[in-house]
C-alpha cells in the first residue's frame, strides 16, 4: 500500500476489525488459558496479552503500523524516545564494545554517549556526520554499532545513510538511525541499508503534543532482542499513549507534507531577511548538503533553524516576541514551536559539548505547525523587528 493508505489500514488483522476506531485496552494483566501459555512467555515469545510491561493489544496494533511505515519486520513501542534509544543501545552492546556516532545528536543521546555508556565500559567515538569517510576511519575491531541522526538536531546536518550503512555492513557492524526529524514520510533509512530505526514518537508520529513515546523498528530478531531487555528496563509505552498515537498516525502523511512545504517557504523567506545571519534547512539550494538530501529524502521536514543577527540576547528576545509560535520545546505538532537552542541546551550540556554540536549562541530552532505560511512569516517578521 501507499503510505497514505498504510497509516489508515496498516494495523488490520491485529485485533477485531469490526470496530472502525481501534479499541483501547487498559488492563495491566490478562488471563492465561493454561500453564503452557505462561511457559511460552518464559522462552521468549513476545505476547500481546500477558502483562502490560511485556505487551498490550493496543500497543501491538500501533507497532504493526510503525513497522510497516519504516519498511521493517517488527517494531517496539517505548515510553519515550530516549527510552527507545537507550534500551536499544544497551541491548546491543556490552562492556568492551565501541560505538561510532556523530558530533551532532539530540542532547539526550549526547549524554548517553559521553556520560552513561562509559560507566558500563562502552566507549564512543564521535565524528563529523558530513564526512561519510570519517565513520569508517573511526571503526575499531571492537566497534559493534554505528549511530546516526539525520537531519540532526538542531543544525539540520545530513548524514549519507547509504554510505554509512555500506561501510558498517562490510565489517559486520550494526547501524541505528534516529529518523525523528524526517519521519517515515520524508525518509526511510532501512531503504538505504540501515538495520534499526528509532524515533521520538512524541513528535511527528503522535503529532498533537499530547503524548510521549518512542519506537524502534527493524529485523524481528534484533527487535526481539531489544524487547527482552526492555522488560527489565521497564520503559514500556502506556496503552493510552499507544491509542493516541494510532489516532495521530492516521493523518501523518497529510501533516508532514504540509509542514514540509511550509518550512521550505519560511526558510526561503528568512534567507532573504536582513536580520537573519544564516538559515539551516536541507531543502534550500544554499544548504551544503542539499544534493544529498535530495537523493535520500522525499521532503525536507517541518523543522528549520536559523541564526539571528545580534547574537545570544537578540535570539532570546526574538523567541519571546513571537505571538503565533509558542516558545516551547519539542516539535512535530500541529502548532508551531520555537526555542532558543543555546538557552535550552546550556542547562544539560557543557559549553564544550554545545560547541561540538555546532550550536551557535544565536541559533533558533523552529518547528512548523499547520498554521498558514503567510501568518507564520508575519509572526517571524514582527518578532525579528522586536529583537532588533
């Protein structure tokens, strides 16, 4: 099926289809037919009905859509995007292993790589994602995983998925891509050879700023391996959030296509604005990786970032002056959101880590909603005037 149909019918067959809207199963536990059914759980069979931390019918229905959206055999839903990333990485690695990652990652992933993994004897080397050869040069005999994020948060740098996947696969190394910013509508990393895909499903997949969730999608054997550890880590999604996500997924393609088109229009508008020093958006011809983005993306996403002339204080004044777009973290919802990246990140990362991520003190990240492009442009213009 085309993706427009898949988001509506991709969960067919998981549960009773007589109801048009999916059912919400809130039970924390379920009756077993006999002792053999419990024994099957102990041998690693992933259940839909047993105990909610192991699985849930509403969650299974959502996971089937998510797997098919990412051209994967299986998917596993988590309580958050960081729950998905952290559980996947810890399930795939052990003490003494090595991971290659980018310098530009979401701040939670950055802390996982720089602070959490070393506690378990796992080392990480971070490289410039715009140089695909840098990934190969960083590989060691102990390397077991290559972790990428494209476009990256918040500078919208692009990683060559096919090149990274080919180099890793030649060495028998697993690859994992964070596809949150692009969404499956604009990019499917598995089509380029990536093994596992993760999302902060809080963003585009949910789409309404009313749930927190994450997902891992990929080959069934790898997803089942991650599921076995997820039972211990306990970062399972709630049934209600799985149900909310199913509702959000029904309009995913419509939302993302509209947001991507508006983001490109706003990026072009800002590129011409005298108060803007630089715009980061892979859909712009001026973006240094525009040709790569054209090759591996259908659209360029609903997030752009830009640097306001006047530095740190001007950028802070700008986000406070916005009237239509809210000064709030997150992205991918129906409403536009803007954040001064340095102000948000400085509470979590060190100045050195912020600099390594390429985050300018004047950088603003703007998540485009479903408002009129003309109204958003007017809001940007009046806020820039106030900031000046």
